[in-house]
C-alpha cells in the first residue's frame, strides 16, 4: 500500500506582509502539490502552517530560507 503521509508543521517566520505572501504563493503552490499551507500574519509569531509529506517540508523550508526568510519550527 502506497499511502502518502501528511504531517502538520508550524513555523515562526518573518513573513509579515500580504505582498510577501502573494509573491511566495505561486512557488509554494508548486512545491506543496498534495497538502496545504498558510501564513497567519495576525499572529505575533507570524506563523506558517504546513501540512505535507516530510520530504516536501524540507523543500519548502529550503526555498523560503533561500529567499531570505527566517523559519523556526514550533513544537
């Protein structure tokens, strides 16, 4: 049986404007094909929520860091 396991991840970020989210959206949509993502710009930690496979998480984190954004996983 080949089931995709989706996990839920939360990150503290420095993504703080809707224009930043808008610029990231097409790239994140391409990376997170089977899963979901969102930013909570109202939260004091500017939380990035990600539901995806573990391998996709690493691609997304690498992408955001390559664009200069800080991410700290919240446990």
